[in-house]
């Protein structure tokens, strides 16, 4: 917390400096961009007031999309979107989702391994306790954004998110949208991954302890409670692991005078982390405000009291610390290197209105990253902070359209031992979405985003999405987009080598596809439902930033890369249930053909070669079944050959294709209430529950087993960074919750 206090004081001082010194310098921009943006909001407010009464007459509340929240997903996940523009089925792109049930079975994983196992992405990871970067559709981690509650998490210095720092056991669902980026969610990037958490209606507490191979231990505490319109949710997670697994390495044996495989063990690979996630939510009150005897007081404060009662407030804090040793690669092991990460993320939001919704949010971030390697005389420390203020408004335009507008101001600062001075950046952006329904078969969506950054200027992005129903079960979709990826702080400000003349990368995307959602069979007590997605996409990257050595051998960032990535994606899912038996079977095939279109320099041997660490094919499957308190899951992931060098000239290329199998099992043992209360009391509680009287909390004891790499496949996702063989994790959980509790997934 000392580091966080230092970061907070630093952020206040730099923010004050930014506001006083740069106001006059950038006054022209404020006149050019800010004033029209604010004027647009004022006009929209006026327009909203005029149509508010008309809207009530045109459509009754029961048919309003904002009142009847759309539900998306198969049987394995239920997501209730708070606004129709967040319905991922209507965005014109292929998407993937993973439910709370599956994440609970994969309790020993981080978000990097989850993405590799269940999505179309390829994750470049250095192994357990090490870096994990997300790549989607041939676009590297710097061109994909990781989004939490609507705010991007990409590191401003590096432009990426280390998914190994996000424990999957802390969250409840994940959404993958490889075709949606800046125009839809702001931030910087052409693809996205979304981390979601649930709001529980009821009281619950869960205690979980896990242990497994390679010294892995986990502890999790989850407590939640709700009463009337107030709810809170607390999650505490601790992880420690030695990660001392064995691996094979081909070496020269002088006795046999031949290259033979030998067993080695990873060293200096211990890691431990702590996470805390706390959420407080106050929903609109359903109680009628009582009048006051004091008429003057009533006239003065009635509007304020009414606003407070009808508004929604939510505050979420996410704190994380991790210390881990860095083992290095097989060829260059590190025996004393270590890294520490820490961050504090805080989102506050106020929302009010039904048909005409307003929301004000603030996002604050403090993050520290320290890396030390005494053997190489490296001692790097960096502190970053960021503050974002966002104002959002949405209103209906007649019966079949709505407009959502957003303005955002942000400031980011970096204090690093690698920089000569403290660096900072501020930006102002406005984003607008127009969503229209034409008849009963066509939906058109237009997104526009314009942002100004004080250190490299103005850029814009846009998306055009179209969905059409060919039949009640079959739909066709189309998406065309232009996204911008801004230079990182390292690209611009790295001492001597940074390039202040860089331009933002431009990513152009086209995607089309079919979607089939239909109930194939329906019988008494059950049904079989299918969800099929088929897509073809084409991405083009212009002005790509690449660090290349100059005549003196020093690497510098330049806008010299042009890339094309294209391919097809197919997802087939079957969801079924009969009585107390249910399950999901899903198979996916993902193709990426990605290469550079033009030479970065004369005679570039990487021209038209498949990009590094980009498999042309991936096939991923899983089956998840549940019967009463028993559930099981089996998954398989096949990854084709990859190349570690841009021109495929490395003697280690290509990296061999691999196939891994993982399995999970779980059983829940409820503690019957009659063992504690007696039969009469149970019957009384049951009758009370039928009259909507909260029932007594019940205890559940559950056991889970996770087995990874069942057949001990030998493979590497990144060259010279081995992955472990077969390993397991055993977990026991004690949970106490009300029988009427349910979970609602909010897409913010």
C-alpha cells in the first residue's frame, strides 16, 4: 500500500500540472473537438426532453427493450444485458462465451489458459507462473484489448495484458469478441476479450481450498449478501506454487557422441499472489417515498430524494499483488531473476433513467511492475496511474431505433526507472452508436469513435454491423470496421530509441457469417438445442509499428509493417437437458492465414511468410455434463505447427503441432436441512418459501478434481519455454447459501 500511496500522490501532482500547463497549449483543440461534443450532448438532452413524453405513448413499458432485458446464451450461461446495445448476438461478429459452471471446474487456471483451451485465440505463454499474451485472428496482444466492466486493461507502456495475472477463479464468465475493438469499446485495439462477474440475489458464503502437483496451493473466500435494493460481494483469493516441473531437452552427450533427450527441472520458478475483489451495488428503490410533514423541506428535497431512490450506484474495487521468480528459457536459465506486480483498479458508476438512460463512471488505476535480474544487472521499476471520467447517455428514437452517446476524458502517467522523466498523456474522446431495427428481420448498427491524444493527435474508428433473419432459426450477419491502435509509451518515449513521430496503426476488418439457433428436438421433460456460427474474416493492418535495428544495430520503432490476416471460423454447440440431466457439447475449427504484404526493408525474407506464433489451424472441443449434484468435463485442444522466427529460418522451426487433453470432475453434497432442524421445521420453511418468505440458509460440501495434460504431451507454446506434463489439482469447497439465491450476469 506504500507504493499505491506514492502513486496516488504522484497522480494528483501530475494531474494538477496537466490541467494548469496544457490548457492554454491545447485550447485550439478544445474549441475544435470538445465544444462540438458538449454542444451535441446539450442538443441531445433537449431532444430527449421533447421526445420523452412521446415515447411513453408510442410504446408501453412491457414492450420496452430496456425494461425486458435480452437474454443471450445456451444452457451453460445466462447473461442479462442491461442495454440492448450490449447484446453480443446482434453485433455482427462471431463470439465465444464461457460460463460460471465451466470456470468453477477449471479452478486451477488463469485467464490465459482459459483463452487457449476454450476460444479461437492462441496464447503465447512462457509456462506456469510466467507471461501469457492473447492473440486473436493473427493480431498480436498489442492489437487486442482486455476489457473489464467496460474499461480496457492494456498496459500503457507495453500495450498488452498479462493474462497470467488474472485468476479465472475470481470471475464468473468470459466473452471473446475477436472482431470488435475500439469503435465498440473505446481504448486501443481491433479485437477484445471481456471478463465478467455476477451479482448474486441472496446471501451466500463459500470457502475453498485446493492443492495439487508442483507445490500448487489455492485458497478462496467468497461472501455475498443482498437485502432490498442493497447488495455487496467480496472475493478473496490466494495462490502459491513452486512450478518445479520436469521437462525434456535435447543435448549433446559426449560419452555417446550424439544428441539425445535428457530430463531437466525448472528452477527459480516459485510464485505467489493475492487478489481481492469487492463490489457494492445500490439498485433503484421499489419502495414509494413517503411524504414529509414539513412542506418546505418536502419541496426542497423531494426531487433529490426521488433521484437517489430511482438511481443505481455501483462501486467495484479489484486489488492484486504477485511475487514470482523468473526461470528463463531452457537455453538461458535465470537463477536469481524475479518480478513483482501490483495493481489497484476502482470503478464507480451512477445510472438513472429507464427509457432515457444516463450513466456517469469513473475508473481509477494504480499499477506497479518491478523486474530484477542481478546476473544481467537489470533493475527496472515502473509505476503507472490512470484516471478516466465517462458520461454516457442512451435514448430511443421512435419505435425502432435508439442512440447511445458517450464522452470520455482520461489522463495516464508513467514513472519508470527506464525513462529519463515522468511521462504522461491525456485524451478526450466521444463515441456514438446508432442501432436501428427495420421490420422484423433486419438490424443495423453504426459505431463511431473519435479520440484526441495530446502526444500524437487525432484518430478515429468506426464499425458497421448488419444482422438479418433469413428464417426464424437462421440469420446472416456482416461487419465492416476500421480500428486504431495507438503507440505505447515505450514506442514514443523510450530513451534515445523512442520515436515521437509515430502514427497510430490502422486495422481494417471485414467479416460475414451465418448463425443457426434452433431447438432440434423437444419432448416431455427435455429438449435438444443447437447453436452454429460460421464466419469468414479479413483483417488488414497498415502503419504497423515494428522495432527493427538500424545501421548501428540499435532497434527503433517504425511505421513500416503491413499485414493481412484472413481465415474461417466454425463453432457448433449442442445443449441438451432431460429431467435432472443436462450438458453441452461444443466443437470449434479456427483458421488463420497471416503474413506481411510488403517488405520492411529491401530483400526482407519474411515477406509472405506465416506470422510468428500464428498457427494456421486450431481445433478445440469440450463436453460438459451434469446429473443432479455430479458434473464432469473433458476438453481437447489441437494446435498446428508454428514458427518462432519471422522468416522461418530458425533451425528449431517449425514448432511441432500438439494436442492436449484436460478433464474435470465435481460432486456436490448438500447437507439436508432436516438433519439440523427436524422434519416439522423443514416443512414449515418450505411452506414459507412458497409465500416468498426467505428460507433458511443451507450448507453444501463439494469436491472437485482437475487433471491437465492427461497424456503428458511434450510441447512448447513459445520456443524454449517448456510446458508441464500431466498434473492435477484437488479442491474442497464449503458453501452456504439461500435456496432461492440466483445469479445475474451483468454486461456493463
